[in-house]
C-alpha cells in the first residue's frame, strides 16, 4: 500500500507553501511527519488525501496516479486534532456512519463496529452521545470511525494533541498495535520529537514546507543530514555554536577546546557549527579537570516533570539549554558551569550540511 509524492509543489498566491517534494512512504507501519506548527504537515496530508490539488507534481497510490481522483474514491480516512463527532448520534452510529454511507449491510456494520469498539475500549459507551464522553473517549470514537472504514490510507493529524498527559501516553502506546495487522499506509503528524521516537517507523522532518530528510526514525534522529533536521528533532531546541577546527582540536569562542575525534580527522581546518542536544549539556557544581566545560549566566530555570531545564547565556555569545534528570536549584542571573558530552556532538558546515559526528 505505497504512497508516493512525485515533484509535488503547492503555490498560494504565487508563494510556495509546499516546496518541491519527492517522497515514497513506507508500506504498513508508521510514517511520521515531524515539524513545528505551520511547517506544512497538515498541507502535505491534505495533498495526500486529495483535499487539495497540487500546483505541480503527482500523487501516486498503489501503483497508479490518483492526483485527480476525488477524495471519496481514494479509500482515505483522516483524524484531526479537534474531535469531529456527530453530536446527535450515539457512539455506535458515529462509528457506523461511514459504513452506512458505503451501503454496507446492517449485520456486517454491527460486527465491524463491535470489533473496533472492543479494540478501543468503547463497548460500554456505544449507546452514549458524544456530549456524555470525556475528551479521550471522544477522540477514541473519532479514531474508531476512521479505523472501521478499513481505509487503505489513514492520516492522523496530531490526533493526541488535545488530550491530557495520561491519555496521550495510553493512546500513544495503543496506536502502533492498532495498525500492526492492518494492510494500510499510516501517516501521523506531530510537533513532538519524543512522540516520533516512541512511535518508531519512518519519519519525515518538515521545515517551512520542505521535507528535509526521510528515513527510519532512529536513523534520522541519530544522523541528521543538516542543521534544520537536527533542530526539528530536538525538544528543547538543539544547542549550536560556532567552533573552529585548528589542527587536532576544536575550539569554542570562549576558549573551551577538545580533541578532534578520529572520525573527523580528515575534516579541513576552518569554521563549523557544533550541535549538542540539551541532555548532552549537564550542569556541574564543580567540573572534573578532564571535563569539557563552559560557563554561562542563567536566564531561565524551570522544571519539566522530573527534569530540570536551564537556559543560560553562553560566554562568547548565544543562548544554550541544559536538560537534566532530577530537581535542581538554579538562580536566574547567577553563573553556572555546564559539562559538554562532546562524544555526542554533531558538526555542520557553513551551509548547514552535516559533515559528521564524533560517533561516526
């Protein structure tokens, strides 16, 4: 059940909303669109579904060009961030509605709705109206209506974004299992790198209407092709700073230096950008003599669950973020030392292209 975008572009009033995109999605499993709000993820999904015609290019599905095929003839199911249920219908009728439109016989409708309701733990709620349900139950109803169609292409546009933390965690675990045995292509849009990593599958990073990289999720995370991709796959944002390669050492503007790893020994001397994810920048009370450390002035200190997140002004310029386990005390305006795990660093050329990592 492959879906392919061939040279897809979308212009609105002459302005590019989706830049030229060539993308072949993985059959079965999850295909994740990862990027910030307004990156173009929903627009890409609408192009895939046939809800928007591309300005240029073609959409191919199951070996045929479906660019001009109406959405109702494509076998597509889409679930949005906002719950979309029919308030005057019971949960059963909400789930059954696409089957009734398709002319499925009543006996089969009952069987298919029953199977999907059991899978999504909605069986006790089938006689209720959406207004009597919790947010999580309403979203599961919307998911059930999409799944019961047995569509060949399922598009999930940030379907868990409006749920509370516990419900998001539960449904995030359920979703890969729901589609494990289904013969369909699934596309899932999210703004959260952690969610992409948890869902696995394949990920396309999206930035300002452009797909910057596509591949197995873990591979895109570990080996981004450029700085845009690395930043899209880091939350809090990836730390970056200018670094000079001089012979066998890298050096930051504040003077902190470390040996060039063997994997980058052939890299020409010059200016580069070093990238470190926030959990590779750890606060230290007293740095060990051999540690690579930087000094900074704390600008924001906050707790995120059981983690401490510290924003600090780096000596030499720029703002960095440290993310560490545990509850730590920092004072805004005070100085602090941070240890860099340079063994996990990524290095980028002036044009943003990734030129290697210490782990390569």
